[in-house]
C-alpha cells in the first residue's frame, strides 16, 4: 500500500510531509502538485519542512526525479528555511540525500532516524530565521 500526505501549518511555519510504501510516478506527480500548492499557501511567510519517510520504499528513477523537483521548488523560495527528514532505511536515506544535494536543499537539511534530532533541528531553524 502506498500513501502520502501534505499538511501546511502556516501559524507554526511548518510543512509536514509523510510518504509510505511503494510510490509510482503517478503518485509522486500528485504529491508534487500538493507539495507545491502547500508551499504557495505560506504566501511568503517563513516555513520549514518535516518529512517522515519511514516506511517509504526506494523510488523508481522517474519518481526520484519528481521528488527532486519538489525539493527544487522549495529551494527557489527565500522563505524556505530548511528541513528535517525522518527515515528508517539506509537505502532510502541515501536516495533522499542524493536528491537533496542535487536540488540545493542539503545545506539546511538533516536526514536522521532519530525523531528527537529532527525536531531539534527544526527548532534551530526557527530560532535562526527569527533573528534580526
């Protein structure tokens, strides 16, 4: 079974993403559209991304390109402050890191299997973005 979910919380400046299972290119196309719409809903307000990909299976080359496209969309927005990625598979983590480097988001991203470390990283991003 495959699932994905995109939730934007403008009050907290947090875009939450969850992807599970085996996602086809068609699934990823729908995810990317929802992802990009959610970013647009921040209307220039600062946001961070929490991406939970525990349970996600390795993506096909086409689906990987689409995930990279979504990350690149974030990277083009000045209000994007960084991301934390919660992962439980070494292979998926490596695939995710490759797309993060290629899309330009790796410098502000943490990829970890430790949820606490991910949450702390997001808090640091909040503190950094609120400084004058």
